[in-house]
């Protein structure tokens, strides 16, 4: 059962993931990073946004739920988002633009994964 605090936390978590990506045309093709690299990069991005498993536990979100949410997003975007956008994430390059299509896929994954947690 999700509380209002958990709902707000998951919404903020989703925004922390989505906001670094802006809309623009794609450049040259990048090599696709591994799923483990993308997952680790997602952890870094969330931690940089002040959202680690430890800080989220204080809001009632367990580490297992946090990991499930992160894994859901990574699994949802890994095969559908361009290698270039995934590489930006792995490189910590949150300023480089991603395509509208990739941005939409990331936003959709965030919403779907939050729904799967009952938010």
C-alpha cells in the first residue's frame, strides 16, 4: 500500500530520471552500453538527485521497491531507447540532447513502472 509520501517520492524519483534528458535530433551512433552499466548509471543519477535507497526508506519505500523500480525502468528502456541516449546516461552526460522518441519512451517507462508499484 502506497502512502501519499511514497507517491510523491516516486513521482520525484521519476522526474529525477527524466529531467536530465532534453529533446533534440540525434547525432552519430554510439556503442550500446551493457544493461549493468545503464543500471549503475541510473543509481548514480538517482543518488546525485538525493534519492538513494537509504534516503527513500525514510519515506516508506524499501530498498527492494527502489531496486525494483530502477530495474523496471532500465529493463523497459534498454531495448527501446537508442544506444546514444543510453551512453549519455552511462557517461553522466545529462546536458546532451536525446530524441523526442527516446524521451517519450523514458517518460512512458517511468509512468508504467510507478504504476506497477501501485502509485
